[in-house]
C-alpha cells in the first residue's frame, strides 16, 4: 500500500482546516517527503449534513475499520445487498481492505438490518449505532438503510472518499443517531435542455444528491433551445431538436436506453426521476421539428438565445394533443415513479383562457397514461385535480391558489432556492434576476412560514432548480450548487427546531476535503470558516 504524503489524524488533531492545508486535502498526493503514517484512534464531533434528528456521542470509544471488517446483511434481500455493495465501493479503494459483503458472518462488522417493527422510523428513517466493536444500521425500509449509509460515510474522515489507498486509522466515534426527514419531497431540478449534460454528468449529480439525502431529481428535458429525450414515434423531435443548445451546438439527447440507465442509477440511490416536458411554451425546439403544431403561418426558426415565453404549441389544433399523448405515453412507460411534469410556465403567446384549456386537456392525458401531473405555479389558472402537484417559484398568491383545488405544493422560491442565481455580484456564472443568494440566504428560512397562507400541511417538500443558460458542464453546475445544495438539503430534511445557521456554518467546512477527494468543484463562500 502506498503511503500518502500527508497524515490526516495529525491535521485533525491540530485543528487545521483545508483552507490552510489545501495540498493535504487534495486527492492526488504530491511527491514531497513522506511523513510517518500516524495511527491513532480519535473521536471528532460528527459533522453530519443534513443534521440528524438526534445524535448522542455514547462514550469516548471509537470503531475502526480493519483488514477483517465485513459488511453484514440478511440473506435474501437483494436491495439491501446492493446498498451494502455501494458502501463497500466507498470503503475499499481508500482503505485498501477487502470489505466483503456477507450474510453469514455474525459479528465484528458493519451490519445493515431491515426491521419491519421499526415502522416509527418512517419510510426513510434509520437508526445508526456505533460501538467499539460494531456499526449497526437499522431501518424499516431499504431507503432508510441507504440514508443511514450516507450518514456513516460522513462519520469517517474525509479521506474515506479517496480513490487511492491511504494508511491511517479509519476510526469513527461511538455514537447513536436516530433520524428521519421533515419533508417527503427533497429535490433538485437539472435543466439539461439549455445545455446538454451527458449521462455520466447526470450520474455525478445524482451521487451528490444521494450524499445529502435528497430523493428527487427533476429533469427539465425540453425547452426552446433543445429536446433531450428520444421519442420513438416522433423521431424528428431529437433529429432536429436534439442538435442545438444555448450558444449553438453540437448538443445531444438521451436515447430511451440512456434515460432508463439514468432512472435505474437513481433508483439504486433512492432518488425518484421526475421527467419534465415543458409546454405549451418553452417549446421552440419541438416546433422547429414539427412546424405544423404552431398557430403561426411562418415556420418557426431555430433559437439558441436565452429569452423566455415567446413560443407556444397551438392549443386549438388536435395534432398538438396527438403529439403530447405520444410523448407522455412513451416517457411514462419508461418512468417508474408516478409523476409527469408538464412545465406550464411563462406563457406569453396565449390568453389565460386558451392556456387553461390546454392545461386541462394535458392533465387528462397525463392521468390517462397513469401519472400524476406536476406543473409550475402558473397551472393554477386551470382547473386542477387534487392529486396534481404545483411547483411554486415566483408568485406567492398564485401558489396559495393551489390549495383551493386541494393540490399540494412543491416549494422552489427563486430568491432562496434557484441555484442558477449568482452568490454575489462578482460570481462569474449564473443569472441574478431573482436575487443574489449567498449560502446563508439558501439556508436561513422556513418553508412552513415563507409564503403567506401556505402551511406545512400544504407542502410535499422543496426542490432546488438549476437552470443551465450559463452552465456548460457539470463542473460549472457544481460551482453554483456547492455549498448551497447541502444547505437546502438540510432545510428539507431537518426539523426547523433542530437546525440553525451558526451550527450549519460550523459543520460545513468539514465537508470541503470530502468534495476535494470526490473531485467536486465548489464556491469558497466568505461566510464559511473553511
Ligand atoms: C425562469 S422558473 C424560468 C426558466 C429560466 C429561469 C432562469 C421557470 C419556471 N422558468 O425558464 O431558465 O427563470 O433563472
């Protein structure tokens, strides 16, 4: 095993941060003198994000991974075995230990146990108990075990995320954590239409969501500038609409196999994919592919700028609904989750009445194809079913109107949650029409009191959109979402009474070396004592 040119326990013991020891926090060791490998036990205060419901350090003991540690699972549950394997994939490269997943060993390891009598832990909760001799994660559901594994990852020193074997003591403090989320819907939206992101990049984003216990990835699959998913009955949509993006091309699209691959990868991480086809506006790429669906007489032109609201499907043409049905049918069949997002935002080309009639017909199509409709807040101008979900983003009164229909809300208030907003006026990437959003702005608010007339009961959860007008690749996305994504993950997961800004601010720096090992780009906000 290669001895790294740093010694992480020493770094922690001295209380130095990675801002000071940047090189020591990087994954690639340089060729300096090799210091002694320090082997000692330690117990730092856990700095878990999102903050768990309860966390008790039991004693000064700690548990250490060794060359003989295994991960124990009950036999006969493939899902739990898969989660155990994902944990092993984190632990093996950095420790260099074999870390087998086993259903026969009886002690001395990390146990993942499903227990249906622990229903009080809920659909996603878990209990994690660390003693000197073992780690035990218990949950009522496989999703709960997966979240418990993410907490366990964060209890190890950041070097656990290294892809290279390092020497040291892989110790975690003895602790008991009982934890479950505040909201069922904790999401992010990635705009893969304005700029295209490869399957690999989307998976990298999914990995980040999973680490912070987010459970929804909403994919904005179409817009004026691009159509990003293969529809077999309508090949023109991608043949024409898949080629371009903001600023020109070439761009790309997901084949149905690609999309299925993304859905499966997300599912294995307990993340629900919510597909969005934005209509009747934000549709120019489809109109260029199918000019017959526009009300106008002049053929639509390719558009690669960033204005919004100018395009529309023609709501009076039956061909429009035939295309919508083809698209909804094919995507619905590939999507295991019960949701289909129809967009519905920023329509300038239609009267309210024509718009409302369109939305109601599309709501019927989505229902007939077996899905619940989700739409941006403007859909409250139409008659909604109580099962429809309304995604608030700009206007408080329109969002509150959703509750008239008994429809629940997903909150994405732009001045707090739009991760495409700049942090400050000097942030190079991003837009700023809604606000400058520093880390504290993203963190320090309560979804249950943010909008007048909307209470916790009206909300299924929160979602952080990442619009990609200025974002050409995943590294750029990471710069804008890190560290606001973990901040919002805590808003969604942790009870309001359990969290506060100062405490979050002091936990966050411990995550930066982890991001360095994972190769994740981030913004060094001056609000954080890195
Ligand atoms: C508004 S939010 C939009 C998007 C833009 C975004 C830029 C919403 C439903 N529509 O079309 O990309 O602002 O921040």
